[in-house]
C-alpha cells in the first residue's frame, strides 16, 4: 500500500508564477492612475470653475463694469467705438462684440507685421487671417474669401475701474491690479504643515495699522485660476450675452512668434482659429458634431471637456468693421471622435478629408494652399443651436462661414443675459 505525505510548502516555480500574476495586476493598476488623476483634477476644476463663474458674474454686475466708461479699447486707448447703421427706415447704434481680458490687455504682446498675430482682437489674429495657413508666415492673409472674419475687440478695464480713482497707472501697476482682480479668492493658497494634526493656514499680505496697532491684510490666491469675459450684444437690442470664461493655469503671453515657426508648438498655443465644416445636428438644443480643419503648423490638441467658441458673421462686410453683425457662442467638447489627421491639399480651393469628403474653401491669392498642410479633427459639441452657412465665399462680402476659437486651459463657461443700455 502506497503512502502519500502532505506537502507543507510551495515550489519555487509556483512562487515565481504568483509574483508574475501580481506584477501584471500592479502594472494594470499603475496604468490607470494617471487617467484617474486627470479625471479627479478635471472634476475639481469643473467644480471650482462653476463656483468662480457665478462669483465673477455677480461681482462684475455689482461693480457695473459692463459700460463704456469702464472699458478701454486697446487700439484707440479710448472707449469702445460705436457705429450707426441705417436700415428699414431706422437708425440703430451698434456695439461690437468685445472681450474683457484684464491680464493680457494690461500689457499686450506687440503686433508683428509679417505674421497674422494682433492682440487687439480676440482671438488674437488679424481679421483677414487664413486659418488654413501658418499664422507665423507672411502669406497667411493671401485668401480674399477669408477676409472680414468675425472678431471680438479685446479691451481692458480702465484705471478708474481698477482703482476707483482717476489716477493713471503704470504698466506694472496695471498688471498688479489686473492680477488681483482676475485671481479669485475662491482659489486660496494654503500652507499645510508637516504635522497633519495642525490646521492649514491661508497666506496673505499683512500690514500694521500704526494708529490702532492691529494687523490687517489680504489673502493670497494661488494664481491657478483666472478669468476673461466675452460680451456679444444682441442685434437691435439693449441686451447681450455675457460669458464668464474660467481658465486654469493660463499661458501668459508676453510675445508672439517673430519668424516662421519650425513646429506647431512654436506657434501661439493660447488661442487658435479653425474652420468649421461638415456640421451634423445643432437643432433642438442638443448640440451636434463638426469637423475642424486648421493650419498643419498649429497645435491640434483638443480633448473631451475642453471649450471652444463658434463665430459667424450674419451680415458679412468687405473688411472687418466694428459695426459688423456677428454672433459668438461657447460650446463644451463632449467627445473627440477622431485623432487629428494631417492632410496635404492637392487643389488651391479644395481639401479632401480623410473620409473622402471634399471641402471647398476660398482660394489663396498666390496658390499657397498646395504648398502647405492642414489638420482635421471631428468633435461632438454640447451647446445651443447654430446656423451654418452653405455659401463658400469668393470675397469678404459673402464671408459667413463658421470659425472656431480653440482656447487653452478653459475649465468652465458661465453664460448670462445682461443689459447694455448704459452704452
């Protein structure tokens, strides 16, 4: 009779096999940690951004900033210019769409004559910029059909609005005042001691009142979150759409690209312009999908949760006019359905997309389209209805195409309808 003995241990092969199984599981876990971190930060940013959007909107309305006396046009260094439009036997005062950008407008980058960049506008491109040509190239305005694009005037708060006095500020003082305003106290800078049993403290400026001996000061924000405001007046109305745009870690623009950019990242990243094609949906308030195409030498980064602004001229003009009728609306990117594809146009006035669709575009004046590249990306947008033009302009007088402004670092957009009767 054979006798069996019970084994009291495991073999080396079994130990190695078990370690391998555990390592595979750990690698799988580690692979999702960065994604989980990004999602967690996105949730925090969205929560903070929404709260800040409401707070900033309330503060702007309480301070009564949205009026002519408190805003300075970067081009004229005066109030926003208005124009009179006669039509249907009546004359109406037209207020152009504008963007309140205290930080960039306090010390704007200088315009470069051989590029498309110009910080007087939002986005910061000249209104006859060809979005399918490299903005750092001098030929980027060679397409007459792209002239007269809808733009917002970039404005800053007047020194009186910043300080409450008639004192004229230096650039450094204006920057500090703007930083204080746009960096919300909802974004406080905390100091966490090494001993976790001790409470966190909030840092700030502190001064001493010599008369009473008491201390007073101001809390410091971390500077992680900031804002801009876009205002789009309704045609023939005394109301406007005001959108408070909250940004996280916004790129500080100090200068534009001087010479032709070697790579897409060498071009300005903070604001980019793309042409919108192949719209589907945008009826019933459920948003829709579009295909974006832009110059191949610009960054194509765009992911779910980002925000873009659609713009369109409702009454096209032969060149950009401050009295032109245009509409601008913000949309949240619900999904990116395709990676960016780099295309090389074979015709000056046509672009064949990766799915075989042929998109007709305005031809360049010198046939420069075939000597460059473009990128395309299809995205799903969440937002209001939008009317797209089916007319391909041959000149600026019919330029009613839809353009997209891709702005980096936007985490939240809060929209309200406001009165602009004080203009």
